[in-house]
C-alpha cells in the first residue's frame, strides 16, 4: 500500500490520527484527514485549550514534511483480543505446528517461506521493529513489546507507560532489553521486567528534531541510537551511566536501522542516500553500499531500514515502501531477496539461523528457513 493510498484510506474511514511533521524540528497535529491532493493533506485539527473548550481548525500539511503517523484510539484493546488466530488453511511443519506456506512472487529458491504468526490486522500500521531475544522473536507495536514463540503464539512482554511509540529494541547478552521511543526516551528493562530510563535524548543536538529510529548495543554496554527527523539527524552514543554524546550528526545523516556486527563495526541505514554505511565505533566511515533509492524506504514512518546479518556476513535490510527485503553480500553486491511484501518493517535472525520478517502491511511474521545452513549445503553440493 502506498503512502498516498494509506492517507486516502483515512479520508474514507474518518479515523482520528496524529501526524508528526516538520523539517529541522517536528510538530504534531491530531485530527481527521479531509482530503489528499498531489502535494498536501487537508486536516481537520482539534485541541483542548486552557479555556476548557475544544478548538477546531483546518491545516494544510505538505506531504514531504510528514515524518510519522499514529492511529489514535481511546484505549488499547484487551491483550487477549490483540491478535487473530491463523487462517485455518495451514500446513504442518516437521514439528507438527501450524504454519501457513505462502507464495511470494519472487521467493528465493531453496527456502521455505512460512507464516509463523498472523497478527491483528487493525494494528497493521503500528508494527515496527523486530529483534531476536531469549526464547524467540520480539517486535514492537505502539508502546508495547511482544514476544512470538516457536509455535507462532504471541504474548505481550513489556509495555512502556504513557503515550510512547517504540521505534527500536535490542537485547544484550545478559537478556537486558533496551528500548528507544520516537519521543527521545531510552529505557533499560532487566529480565525481571523491571525498567528504568537510561537517557532522555535531545535530537536537536544532531541537527534536527527528536525522532529516534533504532538502537544497537556495543561491547562495553554502550548504546548507539539513531535519530531520524527527515534527512537530518545522526547517531547518539550512550554509556552505561546514561551520559551521552553525538557520534555523528547534521544534514544528510538521518539514520534509520542500526546493527553492530561480530567484528565490532556499526552498520547504519542512511536514508538520504539509500545507503548502508559501515562505521567504526568512533563514527568514522569505513565503507558504504548503495542498496536502493531513498524513496524505497518508508519515509513516513521512519521505522524502515531494519538490519540483520547472517552467519555468512550477509546483510538483510527492509525496504518498506518498495515491499522488499534486500540482501547485501560481503562484496557489496545487492539483490532483492524477498519481494511482493507490504511494508516490511522488521527483520531478525533466530538462534537456529532462520530469518524472521515482520510484514506490517499484512500483519504477520514470516519465517524463512535457515539461510546459512541451506546456503552452505548448496555450496558443498556444487563443489562435490
């Protein structure tokens, strides 16, 4: 679904939404979309003022300034009702667990692509990051972190209080979960689910507004957090005490996905150029690979460009607007690994080497058979 089509859907449904927009700094407006033209959206905005009255006004927002859209609701539905059961047309895997086999237009040969978990479609625009953690795969939806076990059963793991929107999550080797929100807060949640605020980041220090997008954990428990307001932004570095500094920042450095590889290099999805940039931990650029046009990434939500690396050193990156997962090999060659998806926003590897993809547009988690094992077997067959 294109961004413009999604906006037109808001016109037809009269759904109340919150829009983050701006350049250099961000503004928010809450209301209903009345119309969409080539360059602007027409929003009927309303707010509670100090006089106790609700004030209504009309505002035109240029499409290119929109950073993020939230669907607002009075209350989050009961957790037990938050997910739909998988479709009855299932095939059984070798363990006898129900997982639907799907047919992607250009699914890679030799890999079984299955639906691990079918999620509630009403949350399709609110699923964002994905990461591997203790016992399975985790993803975020609004202010909650959800866990999916090997059978595809989802359950809520943790919830951030207040009106927060999670944009990044990552576990360290001790099972501690670090969470970043678009509003600038970084949380540290221990395995007992006792959390605290590690840092409150000011995006203006990177040259733009505050719109955190992803995070990565360093070898000394330092945390790297990307900031993505429009194409301005950069990367923060936070030490274990919560003190932070700007690693890189300024125009053109708006960064989405982050990944720390086993060799101690930081990989970053730079939106302005559509490139994956390899950096040393002091921020120095080592190399870069252009993976797609910047328009291939879901600029409106900012959660795109989620990165994962397999045991063979190949990178996988989500390109939400293009509906693809792109693979980059160690030599820097790129290929469309999965296509025909609708807004993939998350990608992560499980402990068994399987690749998991959060396809937000179809509200589901996909599982792709263990890539490293399959590729090693194929290579061995070719050599024999």
